[in-house]
């Protein structure tokens, strides 16, 4: 026998999404109940187009009370609960589900985030109209399906709701976080159960208050072990510890969690992130590979899109890049773009890798046309925004190709980084108001063209003192720098200039700037060496690092980078020398992993096995030693 269904909703100021929601259930439910809690827009007028069952409810601060009022108005066999920013999937057959006669049904809810990302969570949204079934909790309201007095029986079903309320824009518009905080504080005070403590932790996590979030996750932990959300609690607990740079603590939590929930891709993804942030690159690689093998799946209440796919693949590309395996990283980034073109970090990483590999812009353009098909305005916007942020030479190409009418300063940037310096100078001169973000661009052009007027124009944007200005004027005029003393601010400005000069292949000008920077701090010199190595100038970087090493033979960062570059370049004995010294100065896990790789390159099996046993003993969080 066919069961009847009521849709029961509570609404307030939902004119933007209510019609879409109600359209999705027309013909699929017998009754629509709308409970308004104080709308000041056209919400009620829109609701009247679909139903006459519209009620006003004085807001009490409790979502559960409002929900319970709405379901008490139902006259049907079953009740479907939805929010206005949700809509029922067109293929979902509610009546087919209801004939099975369970007390409640767990639906799949697909949540849409900004930048074309999604995650899935599961919730009870369809249930029998029974006075013993009701909502609890003021904010994170939920049905009392676990009330042992009634022994309710439920089922997971193939019904899908789409939810658009999690986009950044919507959250900002509704100011949800600040609205929810006092309600949640009151809820925890009145009922400090595991669920409420977990949600309090999530709220503080969203607010960026990580210490408070950790404290609430810790309190929720012993009260939540048999719950559906326990895997999500463990994952967020570990991730938040990582945000506090407590990587070892986070790994202790997540490693145990992965042992309990071996088929949860989000959990393994978080494990990989923590391993990577802690410098455990081999274990990070294993975690992300495991994610790719299992695909997007979870054992908790939520499954995030990409944790078993494009996001894990992108993070694996990051691991390979840190290991100086640029070709492997590049191949993975291409696959990410093929799978998820809107994943902006992958598009950014693509341009960074081809720049590091010194691939000519024409070749990059031809390849990009094959892997990134511009199908709509969002695709084009993402591409232009990325090229602008990176100051990439192809920005000029794509502005011309699509005949874009952009801001004059963007056109000037496009010309400048396409090495059309004289045209850029003219374009800059025609702009009356310069945004703060282009200060570094004009400084770069002033140094390339030796144009003091450009510098004097941009000086207010650079926040430099009179003395610092004199240093920069000295550089622009190519004057003697033997008495120059650089401030940290000027060092930062000139480092950015030097970075762009290398990418633009303006090596003569770079050499001039380099002579100035070599009068700066050891940290800046090291950063230059690191940058040059990243952009394939490894031999130059090694030569500069040797000079730094002679100046400061106990500088750990210098020794580490020298060892890495020597190993990568095939100077194995030299790498062994530097890593041995590093072991004396800094015998942490990262050093052990480097020494192991060096022994592997040398083919020293005995030393590898000895080191593996030491790693096993000293670093119990490491797992790759058991897998290799």
C-alpha cells in the first residue's frame, strides 16, 4: 500500500532558494508544511505558490523546537525534512522507499562548496510520523533514533539531496559561524554529550581557534567511540593538531584511526598531509597512494570529494616535487587537471613546474591548449586569475586571444612579463592610480630599464625609508655597492625582483641584483640558492652554497640543501659527507630518511638495513620501513 509523505520545513528569509527546493518535490510528496520563523523578504509569498499549510513560529533559539512544531503539523504517514538551500535529486523515488516500512531512513546529502568542490554526508531525513520520534538539540538538531525506549529500526537508502549552503559566499552572507556560537555554547552547557562537544570543536575549528577546537575534540573522544561520527572526530582531531604544528601528536591520533578504519579515504588523506608536513615523505607517499587505490569512500558520516582521487593525486605530486622528482610531479598534475580542471592549485602547480623546467612559453601554450579546454567563462576566469597571480608570460597571450577588456594595470602586467618592457612603461605611465599590489612590478621594471622616474612613482607603494630608497637608486643606476648595507625590507623586495629576473631570463640584470643581495643576510643568500636550485640552476646553487658553507660550516639549512643537491646531481660521496655532518648536528627523522636515500644510491644494502632498524626503534610513527 502506498504511503503518503509530508515535506516539513522551517524557513527564514529564503527567497533565493525556496522555489528551487519546492519545485524538486512537486509530485513527489502529498503535503508541504512551511513553518516561518520571522522572514522579512518574499519567502512567504513564494511558499504560497506551493501550499496553504504555512505557519508562523516565534523563534526560541532552538532548532529542535522549530522542527518539532513543523512535524506536528503533518497528516501523512511519513515525513521528509529539508532545508531551503537543498533540493531533491530528480531520480529519487520517495514512495518506493517508504513501502519497506522502516521507522527511519538515512539519506545521502551532497554538499557543494566553493571552487567546484563537494563532500558527501549521511543523515536521517525521512521517517515515520510517530509522536515518539522527535528532534533534540538546539543547534545541531537530530532525531532521537537511538532512544532505547522505542527500539527504532532504520535503513540506508538511495535517496539524494543536493545542498548548496556550504559555499563561502553563502556562509559569509548568513554569518553562520557567529550566529551559531552562542547557541552552541548554551547547548554544551546544558548537555555536554559527545555529539555536542564534537560540534563545538568543529565550530571553533571553522573560526580558526585551534586550541579550543582541540580541547573540545579531546573531551568528545571518550564519549563518541561507538558513534557514526567517530571517524570524522578522529580525522578532525588529528588535522587540528597539525594546524598547531603538533605533527607527532596528530600522527599518533591518525595512525591509530587508520588502523581502526582502513577504508576511509579522508582519514588516509589527512594522514598523508600530516606525514608530509612533518617531513615524513616516504610515508606521505604511501598514504596518498592508498587513497588512490580506495577512491572516495568513508566509514564515518562524511566523504569529501577528491580524497581518494584528484586531491590525493595532487598531494602526491607535491611529495614528488619535494623529492626533486619534477617529471613524476608533472605527470600527476596533468592527470589532476584532466580529472578536475577547476582544481586551481593544480593549474598553478602546472605553470610553476614548467617554469622550473625552463620550458619555452610557446611550448607551454601548445600543451595547455591540449590539457585545459576553456569551455565557459569560469574556465577562462580561473586561467586568467592564475596567470596574473603568477605573473606568467602567457597572460598576455590569453588576453589577446579572447579579446578581453581588463583593467589597465593587468594589461601593463601582461606586457611586462611578456618582456615588452617599453610598451609596459607606456601603459604604466597612463595609469593615474596604481593599486598596492603592483608595487613590486614597477620596481622590477625600473631596475630592468634603469628608470628612476618609475621608481620615484612607485616608492609610496613600497613603504621604503629615505636610506632604503638611496640603496635602490644606487642599484637602478648600477653604482658601486661596496658600502651598501641592506635592511631586511630591501632584501625581501630585491629577492622578489631577482626571482622574476631568473624566470624572465634577464641574467645580466640578475647578476647586478645578486651582487647587492650578497651584502645581505645569510638567510637571503640561502633562499636565493634554494630558488636557483628549484629553477634548474643546480650547479650555480651548489657553488653559491659552498661559499655559504665556508662562511658558516655549522648552518643546518645550508648543509641540508647541499646534501640534497649533491645527491640529486649524482655527487653521492659529497652528499654522504654532508648528510653525515647533518646527522651529528640534527639527528631527527628527516636526516635519517636522507641518509637512507644516500645509502640506497650507493647500493649499500647493509647500511640501509642498519638505518632502517634504527628508524624503526627511534621513530615508531614511521611505517614505510615495514613496507619496504
